[in-house]
C-alpha cells in the first residue's frame, strides 16, 4: 500500500510498471514511516481495550485484582505510546505534503493558495462552490504545521486540475476524527496515570466510566485514518501512475460486482458475528480460575500423561499437595 501511495523503485517498460529496486519498493522511506504508524495504532487500540476491560471489571466489582492490573498496564502503555504515535503521524503528514500535495490540500480543505496559510479546525467543505461553510480557522497555524514556518506559502486545490483532485469531505472529516480519537486517548491515559499516582484511580467511578466508554477510540481512529489515506489518494490506484478508472477489469458486469460484494458482506458478517460473540463471552466470564492441582493417586498405567499435571504439582507450579 505504501508503494501504491508513493511509487518508488520501478521503471516503465513498454507501458508496463516493472520493479527496478526491491529495497525501494519494500523498504522505502515512506514505508519506514507508515509501518510504525500503523503498528503503533494496533498497539494503542489493543491497550485501550485492555484498559476499558479493566475499568469494566472494576465498575462491576468483579475480578478486582485482574481488573486493576489491566487498568494500570493498559493506561500506562497508551500514555507511553501516544506521544510517539503523534510524532509518526506528523511524519506521515509531511510525506503526504511532499508526495501527495492534492491530498494534503483536501485534508486541510484549502481551496486557494495561501501565504501565510490558516489551519481549518472545523468546517463544512462545499465542493460545488469550492469554499468552506461555517469555518473555524487559526491564522498562520497551517503554515507552521506544514513547513515549520509561520509565513510559508501553502498550496490549495486550485493549483490542481479538477480531474486530479480527490474528494474533500471524507479526507477532511476522516483526518479530524482520527486526530480527535488520538487526543481522547491521550487525555484519558495521562489523566488516568495522574489518578494512579494519587492513589485514586479505582475510586473515581466517573473516570472508570470514561475509560470503559473509550474502548472504541482506537478502532475509530484506525478506520478513519484508512479512509483518509485511501479516499485522499483518489483518483489514483497507484499515485500518479494508474488511475482508478483504468484499473477496473473491463469484463466485469454490475451483476459480477454485486454478487462478489454480497459474498464478502455475508462472509464477514458471519465471521465477525461469531468473533464478537466469542470475545464478549470471554470478557463476560472473566479470567479463568487457577488450575486445580491433580492428585498423585489419579495417575494410572492407562493414563501416563496424567503425570504431567502431577509433576507440576510436585514442583509447586500448580499448588502444594498434603502428604
């Protein structure tokens, strides 16, 4: 996907894209930014779910010890990783600015070239009239974010032909939702660790509810980030090389696409339904109780593997037997 976003290490031979440098294709500079950005997103999503589960157990007054560990470790990991994620997110934005300026302009909902450029915090992009409705902006901040300079000139969508512009609405809101979820995780994790330092984490029920209700933030951030990346890449499949309309198989019919899509929807609905039910069952039941020791008398000649459990018992790993 990183190569499709910023194609490197290839050459065009007789109208075909041919690999020329696999290191550039697989381990190019863009990949080295986007890969840790996605990896950190996965860790943060998981850690937030762990913390939310611990908060849920604490609120219900069940599995108190396990819930405490989950709450502390989950919030601790999020607090540690979220600043690193913000750094790699900024690096990702810089690669977009350098290699995909039209996408960057769409994310910013910047229609005109500006110097200095304002940062649009929230607005309703009006693509038909190429303007923003109800915009709240911060003067000069757009230049500072993009170039590290309060007075730099930034490119607007007017600099690109209309056929090369991505849609604006989805990248604009997708990016802000992603950043917003990241800031929620930052606030919850840092304040949670402050309460932990004060020895008040488990006693603040309102904060436990906030932590519990924050469990989907990572998922929302990941999905909105991918929507921003993929919709913002349009109208290209391989940026600057292959347009989406040219990548469609000519022989496909509407029926073929509808049948394939329906199949995917059905399979994913079944798989995710069972998966979500199984995960919910695990969370509802809580951590498994400690394995009970097996009596040495239970081992017989017909059950030689029973000694495996007995050996663990004898060494104290599962428990201590009375003689």
